[in-house]
C-alpha cells in the first residue's frame, strides 16, 4: 500500500524524470550529435583510427569555437548548432559494429554517423543504415563494392574508392617515362591487398601492355617476417615492386627490404604509404613513389593554390596539438566533416533553418560538392552517393637540413582522370582502357 | 644464387626464429602438460620490452658501443621471464594442474586476452622501433642476393638455444630431474623432488624463450599490438609436427615449416599459408602424435 510519503516521492521522481527528459530534448535543437566510429585499438588504430579521430576532434573543436577557419567554414558549428561527438571503437568485427551502429542510432539518437575504416564494416553497415533510415557517412574505407554492387538511400562515402590509388600510380610511372619491362607485387592477403593488386595490374595492362607481370606475393596480414618474400623479389629482379601494405606490415616490409637493398634493385611504389613517414623518418628510403589515397598529407602541404589557407590552418593546428604532421587519415576525416557541415547547412537553407531530418540530410548530400584540405570533393558516382576527389603521387626525399621527409616531383591528378565515370564499375573501366577519363 | 640454395637459406632463417619461439612452448607442455596460448603474449611482451630497453640504451648514449644493444635484448627477455613467469605460474596456472587440458587451454587463452590489453595499457597503440641492432652486423652477399647479417645471428641464437636446452635436459642433474617429472610427477615427488620448483623453473624457461623470440624479432619489425596472435598459431603447428613436448621435434618441425614455406613463396606463392598446415596434416596422418612424441596408452 502506498503511503503519503512514497506518493510524494513518486510524484517528485516523475517531475524530475520529466524535467530530465525535457532538458536534453530542448538542447537537441541547439546541438548536432555525430557518432564517430573508427579504430581506437588494434592494428589499424595507430595508422588510421587514432590520427583520424585526433583530426576529427580538432576540427569539431575549431568549428564549435567559430571563426577559426577560412570561409565558407568560418561559421560556428553546423548552421549555428553546436557539434557533439560520441566516439566508438571500430575494433571487434562487423557483427559487433552492426550492434554499435544500432546503439548509436537508437539509444544515443545521433543525428549522423561518420565512420568505418574497415571495408568489411563498410559492407555490413549500409543495409542496416537504410533499414533504420539513419544518415551515414563512410569516411575512409576503400572497397569499390559498397556502391558498385548495391545502392543505398541514406549512405554516402565522402572519400574516393581505392581504384584511384593504383590508377594514379600507373599514370605517375607513365608521365615520368619510367621504363617498366616487368613488375611484381607484395600485398596483404585480404580484400584490400588483393583488390589493390588487381587494380594496379589492370591499370598497368593499359598503360604498359608489354610489361611482364612477375611474382605476386600475398603474405598474411600481420606477417611481420618478409625475408623469404624479399629474397623472391630480389631473385626475380622486377623493374618495380608494388605494395598497398599499411601500418606495421608496411613498416616491417620497408625496414627489412631496405636493409637488403631491394629499393636499389627495384623501384618501390606504395599505393597508400604516406602514413608511415612520421614513424620511419629517415629510415624511409629516398626515391620511393608513394600515394596517400588523395591529395593528403605531404602532397596537400606542397600543393598551394586556392586551398592553401584552409590546408595550412588545419596543418598548423594539427602539428601544434599532436606534435606531428597530419597524414592521410585526418584528411579523410576532415573532408567528411566539412561535407557534413555543407550538407547540414544546405538542408537548413532549404527547410527554413530548422535542424534537418535524415531524409533532408540525404537529399542535401546527394550530388553535393565542397572544398576540403584534400581538394574539391564531388559526390559524382553512384547516383550522388560516392565521392571522387583529386589524387597525387610523389617521390620521397629526406631533407637533411630540416630533418624532415619531403615529397618531390609531385604530380596532381584531376578526379575525373583517375576515377571511373558514373555508371561504370571500376573493373570494367580498367579493362576497357579508362573510357571517359579527363586528364587534361 | 641457385634457387635451391636460396630456399634453404630463407627456410633456415625462418626456421631459426620459429624454433626459438616453439621450443619454449613445447618445453612448457612437456613439463606442465599445459598448452600455453599465452605464449604468444609473452613473445609480444618480449618484443615490447626489447624495444623499450634498447631504446633506453641508445638514449643513454649507447651509440658509443652499439653492440651492447644485444645484451639489452637478452636482458629484456630475462626481465619478462622473471616478472611474468612466477606471476602466471604461481599466481594462476598451479591451480589448474591435473585438470582437463581443454580447461587449461581456455585459462591460458584468457591470460592471452588479458595480457593483450595490459600491453596496450603499458605501451599504448603506437608502434615502437629499434632498427639499430638489425643493421649493426652488416649484409652478407650470397650470389646475387644480399642477406642481413642479423638473420644469420638469429640462426646462431637458435642453435645455441637448442643445444642449451638439450644439454640441460640430458647432461645435467637438474635436467634428469626435469625428465623424471615429465615422466611421472607423482612418483618424482615421492622420491623427494621439489616438483613445484621444477614447474616454476620450466615455465620461466618457456617464458624466457618466448620473450627471447620477441626480443630478437623487435629490431626487424614495428612492434604493435596484436603481434603475438600469428606467432602462436605457427608455433603450434611446429610443435604439433614435431610432437608436443619434444625439443628435437620442435627443431625438425621448425625446419620443415621454414623450408616448405620458403619453397612455396619462391615456387607457388598462392600456397604459402596452405603449405604449413598441409605439412602438418601429412605428418599427423602418418604420426598422429607428431614426429617425436612417444606413443602413449589411451585411457579408457
């Protein structure tokens, strides 16, 4: 039986609960909540997840302060709304990530999800995002299959897929008149490594039809020991060795390969190698042809032009905060957040200035174009859901005076030169000799 | 350089490294009858400890005598064995002696997971590098190929480790006591052998060998989280081929895995992973207990 005291306590609790429920709801119109998912632990954390999160956190703080960035990003937050971020560790596999995604959307009630480095996660999340009608940005993963094999209403990828990286490498070789009588590869034995090698081979077969394909090695992910593979490459003497390895695998391979002089016998070309420069320093040999999956890192810093002010602002802030320069991962996070800001503000301009719904956000994002430190990002593929962006390849050179690694002989590629056109799968584009490529 | 010779050299280098890691695993199983999944973590901690100590050595002016970094690497392995050996064996594993082998596998797997997180707490997720010891010994030209002198030093270390373990077990009084415990711990105890001390010593020796494997590997890789996972799987393949608990078996198993893997990388790279487990399967078809394990009566 309820006493008077418990009734009063119950009424007070209900009041407190109601107040508690009302307060965040009222606050929600003033804030835009993003769920960020990236690797905070595991092997991809050090190379991609942590630098991306560092860069994202930095940019969100700068946007929330307002006036820290050049126009059009000088306004506070997203359309005047303060940005709030919930970060989730991507480690644990696709099944766990699907559950984390549901938590973010249904419990945390985020307004947008920005995430996913792993291609496996990028393939698992989109069907769930569409089921929940939750606006989602894939900011990093490389597999072309996300939109080439499917279509999604609420899912967008703000970075170009991996075909661009390897086409750019092949174009770089060609533009520098590099003689390639033969080539070999050493790539990690999972989808990323296999797909990268297939793309590189496809591009080479068009640009260097007479080049002989030598051994294609696929040591398992996290192998650590590459002695036998390096012997095989030294014996075969290919003119160049392609690798899309990343993180500890790339660092280990480079340490062991350079100690045995592989880089002197064959030209090393690395599809995504910029992110190991801060760790390796002058242990990264000179003369390596290297990409950063976009005009990112050192290539962006060397570019100048109209985006110099924006790039310099982010570069300087990142260096000051983290005591190292930003490599590719923060650049991809920045282009996602700048794209999200542009989409939110466009949707608000269309709906009279209120916080946009997922549907309004998706409509605003479709086919959108915006500037980022990595260049002009255009949602030009997959019906406006998949970005294309310019790319750059350069050659490593250690500057003994500054004690820093530089990229020299950098070549910049128009987005439409190194990405397939709308409606065409990457594999078909490569097989047909890059139809529709605009390289001038 | 002749292809066969290249395969043999590459295989020997890989086998040398693999033997150092595997012999500790087989020793612990032989004495304690525990399949220690946490062996992979001890390997990784050895790599981290080596990277930290060697880094500290050079930071403290070790450039004047860089070869001292090799002593730092061995000290790192000793440190891991002295700290973690008693902690794991006395603090946990002794409570599971005589229990089901599957339970012991689960317990050591739990330790493996815990140690993975402990490593992140201590060393973070950023990589550690200590290249200096890797290039100190220069390169060796063999035909048209260059090898790093350090790789041959690892082979030498494996031979020293193998001989030391074999001689200790077969030519010393302590070794004979250990063999007695392996044969029958209960009877050994009734004969006055301090079995607890033998268990502790064997586990510490196993931990030292795992950590030494990691310490020797650290200069040629970037030491990052998750390092121990792949290693323990291949080490298991080696000890299963050689026979659980057999030191010569670990040596032969490491050689078989090393050379067959090298042959595959040179001749049929697509089968690199397959070949290790194919060799293991073939051995098990003909010798289900492994090449060197003694056939035991099955309890019914």
